C-alpha cells in the first residue's frame, strides 16, 4: 500500500471515529435527559424497547470504535494493510470495503469456515 492510500485511510478512520464519538455523547445526554412519567404501561414498554435497541446499536458502535483505534495504531506502526495471520498484504479492495480488517480474505474465509464447523 502506498503512502497516499495510507493517508486516505487514516483520514477516513479518523473522521469515522469522530462521528461515532459524537453520536455516543448524544445518546448518553439523550438518555439521561428523559425523565418522563408514563401512566400507560404500553407507552413505558415502548420507551424501554427503544432504549434497549439504542443501547445495542451503541454497543456495536463501541466495538467499532475499538477496532478503528486499533487500525489507526496499525497505521502508526506501519502494519496497516498486512494480514495478522499470514503476514501478506491485504488486497486494497478488501481494505476499502472494511478499513478495520486485520486479515486477508483467504485467512478470514478459513477462520469463518472453522467457526462454522465448530458451531461457534
């Protein structure tokens, strides 16, 4: 991967990280600001369901934030775009599709096949 590609992914990942962090702040402030009292149990259940859904989304985003931070660290260390398993360069199209990837498509395919065989 050339220097221009690395800079592109660094900027892309940094912008995505900033977006996710600002959304997380909005969620926390939105959840703590609501002090509504619902006389109807159905309305209360609906609010709780919406909150649970939002928390699941934020949990997934939290995991993505960790992956983005690790990808930015790999950029700094010079290992971005290199497969963790086999040490080969990861195809640029794969990195464009999933910038936080740590494995080439061959290693990831083998890992997923093993997980499927083991029932994980």
